[in-house]
């Protein structure tokens, strides 16, 4: 009878330990005064910041979706960690929560510490941009669960807000102005359709598109809007993160049921990548699948509109009117 060790089963503990040692400096770079302890404990600890009358904790979790398939196939892994953070923290701010800390989960069939470290570098970069601390994570090597080169990611972000603000609900009202914050590209939604378009139409991902390989445009990291929110939150009545479901599904989520969002479609600043994808996408699906160049929508009063647009780098593209919680393109 042959006796086995863990490595014989496909799990390399030494590789995992080496990864942890290599990422300690990266993780610590995201720490702030509220982080308690260091790296290597059973859980992460974070002291709640002061200054809140009735603090409420908010949480959001997400992944990167099938954008990972393209990233893995082409070996471009530096952006998906940013995507992971962005998808979580951008949701938090829509409920007027300030992100505090982040946790990640990295699962793979065979751990490659070089590739894992590239992903985690992106996660730390995203945390720094979102001004939140990476206080823990899990790397799981699971032979037989994934093909050898494949991995999956999940992220979990926690933020803090004022109870009164969280409970009051949407402050959006008839006459308010819609401000579009430009996306950096496709972000992290709609990639199953993107990949179907690419394969069905034999589109070469290494062909030059807008001055660089198309694959690089497709893998542009999701934009993080946390600092914009922090700067302007007192002048914003509502926010909507434009993810899966596009403008049509996400904008109504931040509006009262008796209000419609009237969007001037001609004002939307659509990046060239969406013009390409739109050639192969049913018209009715464009604004329900892709962000079409709008990564976040801010709702504010008319008197604050010009200031918010200027300070956020966004632009006015619609307004709110009485209705039935729908998005109407005019």
C-alpha cells in the first residue's frame, strides 16, 4: 500500500505559503489606522471609525464574471483584481456607504503563485483607489474542480453609513437632473454576450482597435467611483451603478416608484468598443446588457447639477419626471 501526502493529491502547501509571504507587503500597503493586527490570523479586524451618530454596516459581494475567461486565455491578469474591488465598492456607495475594508476569495485547480500574485496586485491597487483596506482573503487550491489554468474570484466589501441616511430611502424627486459618469469601457458585465459575438463573427482579439490590441480594450479595468462619491455625497440625491441590466434595469433601483428617468440618448458619450459590439447586438438588448459608456449615474437637484457635473467629470444627460419607475430614451 502506497501512502500519500497532500501534494500527491494536487495541493501544494509550500506554494500557498510562498504566495502568502510574497503578498504581505502588498496587503499592508492598503492598511490604515483602523486595521487591527497584521496578516496571518484567523480573521481580519477593523475598528469602526468615529464621527457617526448611528453607524450602520453595509456589505456587498460580487465577482468578475466571464471576463475572467478572456483574461485567463490571454494571460492578462493585472486588471481583474481591480474589477473585483470595483464591482463591490461601487455598489456600496449607491447606498451612501463609505467602503472600509475588503476580503477576496481566489479558487483554482492548480495554484500558480506568480499568476495569483498578479491578480492580488490588482486587488490591492483597487483597494488603494477605493481607499479601503484589504484585511483578509482565502486562496483555495482544489484539484478536479477547475481546469489546470483556470481560477475564479469573489470579493466582499464592507462599508459604513449613517442610519438616518440609509433608512430615508431615495431622495430623488421630479425635476432632478441625471449626470452620467463615464465608464472606462465594458467594465465587468455582459461578457458572455461579448464572447459569443467574438466567436460567432470570428473577430481577431489581437487585431488593432483604437491603437492597441482589441483584447486590451476588452480587459480595461472597471472604473472605481468611490472618491467621486466621497467628494460630492452631500450634493447627491441618489446613485445607480450601471452593471448587469444596464441603464434600463439599474437606474430605476435608485428612484421612487412614481418617477421616470428621461434620458437624452444622443447625449450619451459612447466609447468605440460599444459601437463595435452594437453591430452584432439586438437593439433592445444594448441598454439592458452593456453600460454603453455610463458607469454610474448621479441624481442631483438642478441647482447643484453644474457643480456636480464639473467636479465629477460627468455630464448631464437627462432628468426625472412623474411616471412609473421606468427609463425612457428621448
